[in-house]
C-alpha cells in the first residue's frame, strides 16, 4: 500500500521553499535553521521523511548529513553518546570522542567522589574508629578540579565539533533529520534538543525534527511540572513549525476503477468516525478493502456499492470489535444487538447510530445483519447473474428461504460456486 507521491510532493516542495528562504524564517537560530515537522501519530511522518531523504539526495546543493532515529537509542542515559556516535565518522572525533563523552556525563565526578568518600569513611570507622570529616575538604577539592578539567574538555570538544561542521556546511546545505523524538523518555528528548541548540547553530545547517508536538510537550511537563508553559518553552528551540496533515484513507491507495467510489468513501468515513478508528487504522482497513476488491472482482462479478460497504463494515469490526464480527457471522447478531442497546454509554450510542447507516435500497446495517441468522448463513450462495431471474437453490424449499438468499446476494459479493454465505464472508474477510 503506497502513498500517492503527488500528494506528499506538495509538502516536500513547500518545505524546500522554507529552507531556501531560511534567512526570512529564522527566529531563534542565529545562523542555522531548525524546523519542527509536526504530525500526529499515524500521519505518516516516517514515510514522508524517507521520501524527503530521497529528494535531498537528488539535489546538487543539498546533502543529507544524518537521518537519526532517536528512539533507537532511547535506552542510553546520556543523549550525547548515541547522537555524536552516529555522526562521528563524518566529523572525525576519533581519539577526542572518549574525552568528549566523559565531559558530558551527568554527575560523573560527583558520583565518584561521593562513592569514594562513603566507602573510605566506612572502612576507617570500622578499622580505626576514625571519622574523615577532617579530610572531606580535600576530597571536595579533588572534585572541583575534576569539574574544571571536565568543563575545559567540553569547551574544547565543542569548539572542535563546530569547526568541523562549519567546513562541512561550506559547500552544501547539510540537512539532519531527527525522527521519533516524541517517543523517547523525556530526559533523553530534552537533552537531544539542547545538543541541537548549542552545537549546531551553524550557517547552512538545517535540522528537521519530526514529532507529535503535543506528545513532546507532555514529555517536558513530566520534567518541569504540569504548570509549565510548554508552548513558550519549545519556541526557543524551533524556528519554524510545519504541520504535516494526515492523508485521508482513500488518498493513500489507487482507487481507480472502484464502482460507487464517492458513496463508499462517504459511508466509510462515517463508519470509521462512529467506531473511533484512527487515521492509521482507517488507511489499513481501506487498503485491505481495495486489495480484496481488486482480487475478487472480474468483469462479470463487479461488486456493487452495497456489497462494498458491507465488506468494509465487516472488515472494520474485525479490527475494532472482533467479538461483534464473530457474533454476526455466527448468526447471533440480534443477541449482541440487545446487549448494545441495554448498555447506556456513548460507545453504545455510536454503535446504534452506525447500525442505522443506509447501506442502499433503503436498508441499513441493522437490517442486513438481522437477516443473517443461522439458517440464512448456511444457505448456498445465490448467483443471481448466472440463473438470470430463475430463483433456484439446492436444499431450499420455501419461498421465504429463497427470498432471504436472494436478498443477501445484494450485500454479500459472489466469490465461488457451492459456498454458503457464511463461508463466503469468512473467505473474504479472513
């Protein structure tokens, strides 16, 4: 299931327009540019970034410096280590790398001194009944010396890294893509942003950070408190926010040749809304429907709009309420319907509204499902096209059974000869 390139190409073109005119859009960066690519879960950020990466590679004046999947390294306590290790080969830190990481480690020397003091004092008390308060100042002096050395190492490494990056950015605009930052633990995410702010404000250095902004703001609140102004806090990190809107489920696949497409899309939207189907899952469900439609259809057996809608309805239930789906194809719909009706809650109301959606011929989902009792589901599929109006079905003796089978053929597509309606549904949906 591939996204239509033409739709996302518009977003890519706009993004490059912003980068090309970055002097106008810079707000917090003095030299570089940091773009927040904001998209909710399921909006297709990662897929979009992969397409963007290909576009960058095709341009002579741009180069992809790094595509950093931050969540892959979230288990590190120190965000500096994985970030700079990822680009170490390009900027060539080599022997300096160890010194740099050591200088950025949190409370490294404080931990060493405190641990040493605690252990040593314990030994002295046990062996010599002597307290070490009188030499504590000496230990703290060692600690201060270590801090000073660490700071000097850090300053030297930072200046070296920025110098190397400036050389890289002299010839081409360097683009660094960071993905999945909103999925990282809060401390790791915040530290990564600090790295970008303090190390990479360099001319022709562009960051594109793909996140769900709301999730990132919530992460910050776990560190700084729920009362923080997260909007204002993050404004210092980003120069420009570009909102990546999710594609509609029908935009993501080729829908050419689908009969009654407008009706199918409109009713499918209503189904997804009532059942609270996410953007990502709606694309998955509709994509599966399109695949089944193309596989099972032929020139003689085109699915009608009614049949397509009923299949989408069942496919959706398979994803969001498997029990309901099983009850329908087990002939127990009316029992399950009573359970829904007896429950007073918003979800039950949505189900009732869903079942009242017109599926065609002035029939709704409730009507069709209620006709799928055990006896009807066991009937052999009635191929109305083949018999040309002569209603005959093996093992059917009454006009009532014939009528039921005939009506079901309006909503359940034909697949194979000598299959029951239940077998047909299971063959398509499963």
